[in-house]
């Protein structure tokens, strides 16, 4: 698995914690910013990460901002991306197993570091199950084709 990660200034501290967690788990990643506490606009970071995933440079991405919501909305504007906010274990797992989401977003002002690490672990260890969900994901992709052409 190839992983890319990014955060705005509100998510920087949590991103650093997640990066240390990824290192402990021997997960290779690339950090696309931000790397300082200077304010940045989250859509810029979301676009970098989501575009890299959409282009196939990485199989999955993690985005962190204050709430996870802005990153989620911005990432989903990139064609081919299914990003989901993950603030609880069940949603993190189902975002992969049912929705085949390639990007998880989290809110540093919503969840703490220990929960964030557990969410990342669950999300990275979950795979798309297909089955009853496959036609639904295909329908999502059809809606995207209709509206992104």
C-alpha cells in the first residue's frame, strides 16, 4: 500500500502524531504538507493529496484539518475520489469495506491522538468487500461521470 498524508495548520500536530504511528507500523508514506504552523487553506492541501491518489501515485490518503469536514468536501471535488470523515471506529471500517473510500479525513479539534491512531489502524487494515456494496459504489461513480464530464 502506498499512502499520502496532508494537513492544514489546524491538523499539523495530529498529523505529526499519525506520522510517528505510521513509522512504528512500518507504513511507508509521503507527507504533502503543511509542515509549519503558518496558516494555509485546507482546500490546497486536500487537492494535492486527492489528486495524487486519483492519479494513482498513491493507493490511499489521510487528510487532517480542524473538523475533517472541509478536507472531506474539498477532496471529494477531485474526480475519482471517495473521501470520508472518520471520527469513530465503525465508520472508519465501513468507509473502506462498504464504500471503498481511498481517503480518510479527521478533525484534530474533534478527536484525540489515541482515537486517531486507532482509526488509522482500522482504516488501513480494512479492504473493500464488494458484494452488495459493489453496485452502490458503481452508482456513485456513475453519478460522478454525469456531473464531472
